[in-house]
């Protein structure tokens, strides 16, 4: 299943306020059920993480992780992946495992 992008302030705000959050040392995943829709994923990083360059690098790394596992993502969810400062220094395998484990805990992934 293709994963679409979550865009717009309203979509992000609705997901933040109505969704359930899961967190670990590197990322926070906020998930909201959206029955009948394709899964949409948005990426964010807080200003306190650093400059715009660092925040953009964090979002790029998170998008790359989701690109690897998008075939396993279940439909009908809105997901916001919020990167913390440790994302930039984390090895790729550790970052991938952190994101996948939270998506799995949030019941966003099919077995596989």
C-alpha cells in the first residue's frame, strides 16, 4: 500500500489532539484512526532540536525509514512521526528499529 503525505496545519493539529502517542529515545509516533482512507504520514521536528538544516535532515532520515517499510503499513491511519535530536547521531539500524517498533506497537504494520 502506498503511503501518502500528511500535509496542512489542520491535519497535523487534528492528529496531535485526537491521536494516541508512542515514544522512545529517538522518535515520537502519534497515530489516529481514519477508517476508509489511505494511510497518510507527516514528519515533524521541534525547533529546539536545532537549526532548519538539522530539522530538515531529521525529517529526511525519517522519510527514508518509512519508505523502506511502506509496503507493510496498514490503511486507514494518520501518523505523525516527530524526530528528536538523537535522530541525527543514531546509526541507521537503530533509527529504523526505533521507528518500526513504535509503528508496530501502534498497530500500524502488518506482519512481515
